[in-house]
């Protein structure tokens, strides 16, 4: 079986949660959050991480409205991802993040949310379900 490396991002205005998993372990691991003021600063942290970890899949939390529709925040996240200028070799998957906020205290709630995104993504893959396009 070929090893696939996946990264999840819980994109925020100033801080982005990051988590990583590969198919060998199947265990999402939070990485250090990325503190940024601009998309360029976010990109400067994320692009080398994608390269260094040989990421094949990128899971992005999409903050949908309670109705399931996309609002202003979801549009901002999509625009941020578009501005990151990701390599074409990386498959980008948007995932509903409404239920990924950790319910318990965490030293890194952003990393915990990114881990939740990865776990949800892996569950969807296991059952042959699709992510949001």
C-alpha cells in the first residue's frame, strides 16, 4: 500500500490550526499553529510544510452556516486557499467544520480542530463518501 501524507488546516484570521497524518499510522497529530497577519505570511509557513512532508492531500475546514450554506467566512476561506497558490499535485478537499471544534480544554484548540478535521476526512474516505467541492 502506498503511503499518503495528509495535512489539515483550520484557517483563521490570525492563527491557523495544522494537523498531519499518514496512512501508515492513521493517527492525526497536531502541529504548531501558524500565527499570521496576511495570506503571504500563512503561505510562507504552509508551502514549505507541504513540500517537506510530501503532502498529497490537503483538508481545509470550511465554516458553513448552521443551515449548511456557505456564508462570508466560507468565502473568505476559499479565497485564502486560492491565494496560497498551492502546487497542482496536491488534492484540496474542503470539509464542513461545524462540528470539529473541540469540546474539552486543549492547549492548542486550533490543532485539536485540525485533528478533528483529519479524523472526519479519514472516516469519509473509509466509507467512500465525498468532501465538499
